């Protein structure tokens, strides 16, 4: 398998609710299919609530809370979108610090849709090129980054590789880049 993630553990950081479910489940499945181990990290223990846009969807069991793990425990970080999910995460100091640490350690980070809000709060986007849901482009530019309208953007102009996509339609390309980058690292 060209994108072999055997022995790799990937953190998926989410809020207790408001996660765009498909932006969690498709990358999660891609990691598992490539032989990796996905771990659901949240701000609170128990379960998190996924959404299909504005409608409640499934719940998912949390593997660890952000205060109980370290970025050093993982090979990469995935930040799913949904409007409420990253909006909440950017208000939680431990979630922002956890995210920032992946950049400090030079580990890959993948963010889709509204998830770059957490990256903006972490102060890690200056000089980077990325994409997102279009409504974030002003916020991204104000953070010192370049926003582009592309299916997937892989940016290595910083301490790590940053993978971003705009929306659920981009998930096949997003998942492919995620597994390729993590397997190469």
C-alpha cells in the first residue's frame, strides 16, 4: 500500500458537539484503511455529537481528553469542520495549545472547512497558504496567510506540512493528501 500508516496514530480533535460528521468519519476511515490508528480527542470525556449540517447525526466515543494527551503522543492531527466545532475549540486554551504544539513539533496537520478557525487562534498561519470554507478567507488573510480557492492545498512553507480543504465535496482529495503526507513522514 503506497499510503501505509501502520504504526501511526492520528489525533482527531473535536468539540463536544457541532462536528460536521462526514468531515470526521471519512478521514477517520481513510486512516484506518491505511493501517493507522485514529484517536478521538475532545475537550470533555464521554461522547461527542456529530451533525449533518444543522441536523443531529451520530454520537462518537471520546478516546482521550485534550488535557490528558500530548501532541508528542501522535504522528499527525486532523481538525474536522462544522461551524460550531472549531468556533468552540478556539475558545478552549488547552485545545488551542494542543493544536499549536503539532506545529512546534513539525508534525502534519490537516484541517477542513471551518477548522482553520482553531489554527487562526493558535497563531500558526502567518506565511502559509491554505484553503477553507469561503467565509473564513478574510480571517485567514488577517492572520498573515494566503487564502486560495482549491480542492486541497498542501503547504510546507513552515515548520510542518499543513493540508487544507474547503468542504465535504473535497474529502477524497483531502483524505488522499492526509494519508500520503503522514505515510511519508
